[in-house]
């Protein structure tokens, strides 16, 4: 019983601390600052990276489907050696 109350109590204490409610250093500055621009470019770079990885995964899946269809078609042809 003691351990069940420990986690919610700890979460409540952390939520009530004034330092935990402060925004990050980027939010305090202006969005036109070099730090804000760097943050935006960093988010854009991560987004591009994720999209490229997903596109590569989709292209590989399409390649596998086409390859499987080609092999299945070749197996169904009459007169081909097994």
C-alpha cells in the first residue's frame, strides 16, 4: 500500500514545484533570434530525416512486392525447369 501512494505523491510534488512550470530557454527569447532559428532548422532537419527513412522503407516494401510477384509469375509458367 505504501508503494502505491509513493508515485502519485511524487508526481504531485513535482507538479507543484514552481521551477517545473517554467518554459525552456528558447521560449523566453524572441523567435527571430539565432537560437530560435537554429531550433526551427533542427526540427526541420529531423522531419526530413524521418520522412526519408519512411520513404526508403516504403520503397523497399514495393521492391519486395514486385520481386515476389515476378517470382510467382515465373513459377506458374509452363515448361520452366523446377
